[in-house]
C-alpha cells in the first residue's frame, strides 16, 4: 500500500522572544567613560544583531546607590527606580555589564546590585562583561572575578568579555569592531537557544 502524506494537526505556538538589550554600569562616578564604553558596546551589538534586538535602557548604578545600600531607608522614588532596574535586568535578553577594574576586581557598587537580585534572576539572559582598566597587568582581573557571580545568578556568558584599557577608549569603534565580528553570531545563537518554547496546542 502506498504511503499517504499528511500534515500534522499539532500547531506549536511561536516562542516567547524577549528582545531588549540592557546595559548596567557599575562605575561609582556618574557619566563615566565606563558608561560611554558600555553604551557603545550595546549599540554596536544591537545593530549587528538586527531585528528583533533593541536597546532598552542604560542603568547607571550610581544613581541607585541610596536604594542599593540603604534599602528601605532610602527614599520611595529611589526604591522605585531600583525595582524598575531589577525588572529590566531580569527580563532582558542580552545584558551588557560594565565595570572599571577597581582594586583588582569589579566595583563594590556592582557587587551590591547583583546581591539584591533574586536567585537565578539572570537565567535565560546572555551577559556580556565589559571591563576598563588603567594598567595592562590588571585588565583581566575584573572579568575573572565577575563571571562566577554571573553564573551563580543563572546567566549565560558564552563569549569572551570586552576587556579594555583606558587607551582603547580613544578609538573605541575600531577596538570593538573585531570583537563584534567574532562574537555577535554566538550571542545571537545563544539567545535563541535560551528562549522558552511553548507547549504545542492540538488543532481542534
């Protein structure tokens, strides 16, 4: 008997697709060069990835410091801003996390923010560490210390971090072009792989 071709009656729902690229800056100085470098990484990466990735927010943690360190004793407005930042980070598809190298590691401000996130808050997110150092001998330290904490929060960190020296900031676009070329495809593939797939809905 010849085989008969037929179409499946199971119609899967489209996968959920968070598309935001959120930037978190842990420099304790507002408007820092670290923030400018992180914004450039996010913009170039989102542009290379294309639709449906979009820049969502740059969270400069120094503006949230009172709520991070004082908790309920901080003003209601600052607490609300911190809650919004936590929600943005927890729902992002790609997170650029930037810090200067500070005393051989990343900053206490960034660590304190990561400490207020719930367990597994970064599950399903791809994180790109960005570090800025003054001395070549220190440039790998913050990245090495940051990755275990990101993993503890459930983040996927599938590519090398953007490891910058202060001199790199003078011609940042050129410095970043090679990193974007080598790693954007891996980031895209990882974000797709991390998206939850809805249960199939049988056709009626």
